[in-house]
């Protein structure tokens, strides 16, 4: 496989991070803002196939890739044989980033801890972003996900297991009050490394929700670098909400980033053993 073929491959990479997907189905959790189930979405190729593994290896050999994000459009923990698949990825010796909305069980956290240990032996780490968009009324937009309380418990358990953990306030919801954001950050800052903001894409269901509940919103056009084909997508302008969250996080001495790569790089630096 030549370098040109890799550039045109099925995985997506931005020079530092490689993104793939796993499993055979679209995510069943059905968050209404999620592009995965929106018409026309084209995700990155599968990384858990022989071709995907080969392409991943070529991407890594050919550049400065530091982070593997193996599942960006599915819950890893709903993928069959995820423990073996995740452990297999540790052979590359690069940091791995995953995100979740699920309430993880003790054995799942134990497995993640084993993956993290394996990576730390190679100078890398596992980073987990627990996705938590708000504390209250989450069911309006995330009908099938565990409660915010359960996700906070999961984040704390991950952190106590020594795993670099962040909170993905992603999408950053412009209709959540500063008080609710503050409560969320106040409760999670003691055990997370950082926070992650993100766009609120106007999927058909999200648009309907906004038009009904919060019609006074402004639209922006995004072209996410990491989405195959780089389509132009409508999103809600969340500039003010991100500024509010950033200010609150700073009060609790935690940074807010808008890119997954930055969040992982921050945890790598923060947790690097001191000479
Ligand atoms: S859990 Fe994640 S991948 Fe699944 S629908 Fe929600 S946002 Fe999309």
C-alpha cells in the first residue's frame, strides 16, 4: 500500500490522530443531536477488520500519529469482543482515546485499567472522555442513555482506577443555564483532567427540538475535518455557551478544549512522570 493510497483510505487522520469505527450497527442510543443516525452520514472505515488494522499500521508508520480513536460513532462497550479488540490496539504503543455515555461495571473498568497499564509501559496512555451534556432533563435529547448521575459515578471510578478521564460537554448546549454548568463542573472537577466542548449539529431531530423549545438560535455552517467527504453541516452557534463553560472550568482550575487531540495531549503532558 503506498502513501497515496493511505491518504485516500477508509480511516480518517489529521496528522496526529487516527479515527476509525467498530462494530456492525449504528449506535442504538439515539441521541437526537448525533450525526450517526442523520441522513447522509458517512463514518470512517472499520478499524477492527484485517484491512482496517493494516491501514492503521501504515498510517502510524508513515507519520507522526500519536493518538488512536478507534470508535467515534458507536459506544465501544456495545461492540462485540471489545476487550480483545481494544487490547489488540495497544500493540501500536500509541495513546488511545475513547468516549462513553454508559455506566461502566467494575469488570469493564478493570479491563480498561489493564489496557492503560499496557500503554503506560510504552510511554502512552488510555484517555476516556465521559460524555455528559447536562445534569438535568437529559432525557429530552438523550432518551436511552444512563442518567447524568450514573455517568458522574463512572467518571469518578475511571479516575480512581488511575485512568486519564475528562468530561465531554459535547455538544455544548446553549440552552443550559450557567448555574447548571457550574454544578456539573463543581462536582466533577476534583477528579477529571479537563473538559471538552463541541458543536451542536442540527440533525433533523435536533432542529425540530430547537425550533419547538429554543427557537431563538443562530445557525453556523461547519465542515468537520474528521468527517469523511468533509460535508458542510448546519450547527447551532454555541460561542456564548462555550465561553461561559470555559470561565467556570477555569475557576475550578481545569482547562476546556475544543478538540479531542488537545484533551488527550493535555492528559499525556499532565501525567508524564516527573524526572
Ligand atoms: S451515544 Fe454517542 S454515538 Fe451513540 S447516539 Fe449518542 S452521541 Fe451518537
